[in-house]
């Protein structure tokens, strides 16, 4: 069961699935969409009318390692998401991907960490978990965000320390990796 998206307020960040985003997208001032590179039209979020919130679309796979030849997030994409969020700091922001737990959680973590500043990496993670308790942030994105935000490994370390206390996450990460390794044809390649 996924958490529900709360009523947006100025400066708030919500994290959700594609289905949730389709229901709530116009309630927000800005939306970041993270989708598979070859997502079918019915699995995409777009705005067909005006007024519409500011919208950034980034395409990459939800894979936790960059060494499999699969198209994962890039420095440019993570930087673009952080910059987009900075432009909309006073408005409400919705970050979503297909399930609302991997890519979107990682981008939201980066945005929250950016807003809180250096030294507040664990607080950033706690705030993410408060709005999306089922989050398992994409590791590639978190590593890129750590570097871009110049956190010297502290964002990655905060996530690793938390994950060490939640045994189910090791199983989730292993299942993601096994799927990517055994069925690379399901993913966009570099």
C-alpha cells in the first residue's frame, strides 16, 4: 500500500507514483516526471491544457548500479532536477516515477538535502520518509546528488545507515539487481 499524496502547500515536496501523479498533477505548482526511456504513451504524464504547472521530464531506468550497460541517471539529469526545484522553491513540487519509490524518492531526497544544506543529510532522509515511507531511493541518483551537492559521501552514508536498520530493503535491492542482470532486454541500454 503506497502512501497518499497530501495537500500541497507553498514550499512542500510530494513524492508519488504515476497513478497518483495523474490524479493530483494540477494541484501542484511544479512537477518532475521520471520515466523509463521507452515509456509507452499511456505510461507518461503530460499536460494537455493550460494552465499547467511547470514540468520537467527526465528519462532513465530505475537500476541501482551504473555498470550494467543500462541507461541510468546522469550528472546532467540530477543537476537539472535540482535546478528546476530551486526555481520553484516557493511553490509546491510533485516528484513522481512509475511506482514512486526509487527514482522519485532519490530526486526528492536530493532536493530536500539541497534545501536543508550541508550537515542535514539524515534530516533530509527523515523528511523524505515522512512523505513517502515506502521509499527505496535509487542509489545511482543518490550518489550523483551527493557529488553534485558536494556532500562528501554524507548523503550516501545517511541512506546506507538507515537501510542497515530495515532488513526488507536488502531483499528489495537484491531483487532489482537480479532483474536487471537476468533480463537486460527489459531496460534501455547505453
